[in-house]
C-alpha cells in the first residue's frame, strides 16, 4: 500500500528531474539570446554554457543544501558578469538582459522553505540579499535589470513564506480539531459512566427491595414454623439474603459516583496516605518533583487512587516491606511510581481474602479512560513496582470551582 504521493516518496528523483529540465531550459534560452549569449560565440562562451548547465544541475541538492545551490548559481552569475564587464571577454548580444539563468528563481525558494531553524533562516536572508545584488547588478543601475532581478529572487522566498504559514495554520487547525475530538470522547465516556451508575443505582433499589422482603418473610417463617427443619431452612434463607444485601451494597458502593462535597482527594492527599501507611506499620516515603498544580483535577484523583490501591496491596501482600512513593509532574505528563522492597513475612491471609483481586485491573481501565498507561510487575530484588504515566491535562465537563 502506498505511503503517500510518489513525489514525496522519491524526492531525490524528483529534484534530479527538475534540475535536468532547468539545465535544458536555461541552455536553450541562453542560445536563443534571452540572457548573456554573444552574437559570435567563441570557445569561452561554449565553455561557460557547459558550466551554466552544471550549475543548474546543482538544483538536485536544493532540499539538502539549499544555501550551497544559491552560492553555486550566484558564483556563476558573478563570473559571467565579470567576464562581460570589466574583463570584456564576452559581449552579450542583448546588453540589457539579466545574465543570471532562470534556475536562480527556483534556487531562491530553497533556503527559506527548507531552513530548519531560526539561525538557518537568518543565514538564508543574508545569502539571498547578496544573491539579489549579484543577479540585479546593483553596481550597474538599470531599472529593467534591477526590476527583473528583484522579481527573479523575491518570488521564491515569498512563496516559501506563504506555504510555510499555510502549513503552520493547517497544523494548528488539525491540532485544535484533534483536541476537540478528545474532549468530545472524554465527555461521552463520562456521560456513559454516569448512565451506568444511574442504572446500577436503580437496580440496587429494585433488587434490595425484593430481597429485603424475602429476608423479612424468612425471618417470620423461622419464628412461626412448627418444625425444626423448616425453621433451620428459613434461617439459612434469611442469612443468605442478608449476605446478598451486604455484597450488593458493597458492589453498588463501588459503582456509585462520589457525592458532591465528598470527592476523592487529589494530589494534596498523598501525604496523608503515606502517613496512614506508616502509622499502621508499613514504612512509606513520599518523593514529589515538579509543580502539583500542573495536574488537572481528574488526573490528580486518578493518581490518588493509584497510590491508595498500591499501598493497600502492600499492606495485604508484603508485610514488613518499605514503600517509596514517587510523583513527578511536568507540563505534559504525571508519573506515579509506588515501589516496595522484599517483604520480611508471608502475605496476611485474612487481609488478602477481603479483596476482590480486581484492584489493578480496575485501575488499568480507569487509567486507559484518560489515555494513560499502567505497569505493575515484580522487581528482580523481590519487591514490587506499580508505575503509571498519565497526561497532565484531561478536560472534563465538571465546573471549575
């Protein structure tokens, strides 16, 4: 499958073909008397015609060495000018012509178009200024020659500036459109999450109501049943219903959105998390680099959840380990690393059983929603490391407080 237009995939071949075309064009126009060709050409004139063709062929390097191409054609033009006057070795048939080849127009386009930085642009303007003086023969004032020379050397740079400004404008508009698309995607994800939470709440209300009725009826049956087997079955049914209500409450509690005024803490809560961990016997150290204000609210809350989940896992599965929490902020991203050393004892079985085993996967899905990445793996020294990289700014639909 093609990766783009042919001329963009083979720039060297295109430039070589253009150089050959201009060499033939300039040779033909010179022989027709459009530039410096004398009425009675001698050996010197034919030699300079060959040199002109070679100078025009330098256009093949106009992308990689644009200033060199300008220097070659400028040097040829200056040499022809000096041979005509003051050396008088050549006598052009039409003294009022511009003696520079037509290739100079394309050569003048290159330094401005292909300059890679501001320094290259400044050097290009200086070289083009000298180039214009040579082509226009400023030391031999002639309105016609100066006008044509200026036109010859100015059209290329002006076109290059226009195309560069157009390219920058297209890039800016494309970036703005992509940003708007990302914001639309995030808002749509938020709306879907809120709808799922609303449906989960409704399901909780309906199911809780029905199961509560079942529990109440089982309790009444346990009291009024005439035989022990029925009372035992009613008690088992009531206990199962209570357990189902408890599990349903925990599940919906995870799905529900935090109420207004009770939002998950953001970057300001890291110190409290580390202090709590140290207080319960898991030594932890917090290292923050950069400005926390660079993290948008949603990113800060996601980072807080990552640290909280990682510290909880250390308490469950790595007793006796020391923990280091590193947070790095910059303008483009927020990096969260929670690492622990090798544990000094086996996992706490009672604590380990209380988890669902889906904490890391839940974090991974949450991080992917904000276009971040998560890596959780063991270290060679026996420890464990959780590393997340989040974009510093994620737009949301929540109002700015």
